C-alpha cells in the first residue's frame, strides 16, 4: 500500500504513547504494559476489535473512548487498563493495516509478471473494500500524528523498494537507475491508491457503473501497471473484459 501507504518496543514499565490531538504535547502519556494472562490478551484484542469497528463507522476525529467501551460492552475504565487513549489504540490498529502488505505469511509472488501484478492488486482492492473507513482514518492520523506519519513513510518506502527490486529482477537488461525504479513504484502505487480511494472510500457512483466486480477492478489496474512497466499488453487471455486496451495506442505519423 502506497502512502495515500518497526516494531514499537514495549517495556514492562510501559512506553510513551502518541498523544491524542488536542492533548498537551508536553504531557507524558504512558502505555499500559501488555497483559500477562490469556484472559487479559483476549480482553485486549476484543477492545481493539471493537475500536476498529467504531473507527470504520465514525472515523478517528469523532471517535471517543466511551464509544469503544459501548461497542465492546464494557466500562470505559477497562479500556484505559489496556490502552493510554484513543490515539494509542488507533495507532496500533492502523499500524497493522499498513504493515499487512509486508507480512511474512503472504505467498510468494507468481513468476508470471502479469499474474504477480494482478495478485498484488487483488490484495489492495480487498483491503480497500473491507476497510474504507480505516483507510480514511489512516490519512487523518498521518496528517495529525508525527509518529504515525514516520511509520507510514517507512512502510511505504519498504513496499516500494520491494516493487523496484522485482522490476530489476524481471527485466535486468532494461532496468533503469535504482532511483528511477523506486520513483516508478511510487507513481504506480499512488495511481492505484488514488483510484481505489475514489472507488471504495468516496464511493464515486461512476465506478459502480463501470465495473462488474472487484476482480474487474484489479484486472483493470493490473493492465495499466503492466503496460506502464513493460510497454506492452499482457497476454490477451488475461485481460478479461478489457481487451480493448490493445487498441489504446497512438498511431505514429
């Protein structure tokens, strides 16, 4: 996920957490220590799941800790037992969201270049469709919380470096300078993120009329990405309802 896309070490005594917008920036906010029992871990996860649902519905700015407590069916004091505030719990939820494309449990990319691009786009489309509210929150926190902005920038850089390395591996003879590969990855990733934000977060009705399925959206974006990288069409049998792309080229005079 581009920036539109490590670990925060937790000591037993707690660490300084991100202060919510509106709090004094010189205030020291301590993150509670992680639970030491299975029951405590389950309760903490339950609170985080409730917070994710509230974020999805309400957004970061409107959400209150009381909203999280009501969603989870608990007293608000229990939320404070596990999290220092709404920015703390939001930071954790959105960190997992932006780091998920780099998760080690993902299957290796297919060797076929178009299938590799298509599979990456499927994952991003699925994320945008499942969590449009969290995507909007992601941009809000990126603007308001420097620590999250720093994390987001790092994750975005790691992702785009991976894309740039794959470009060099698949087309070594034609690979441009490393910095140009990286800028290409950022540009193409930004195209995808802006497109999917319009489709799933802003819910532009034009998109619902133009695409029959999520697979069509992923295929459409993969064709654009493939053509930008390889200056050619993918195999016609892989283009689904978009074989008309083959005619989209200038006729040199």
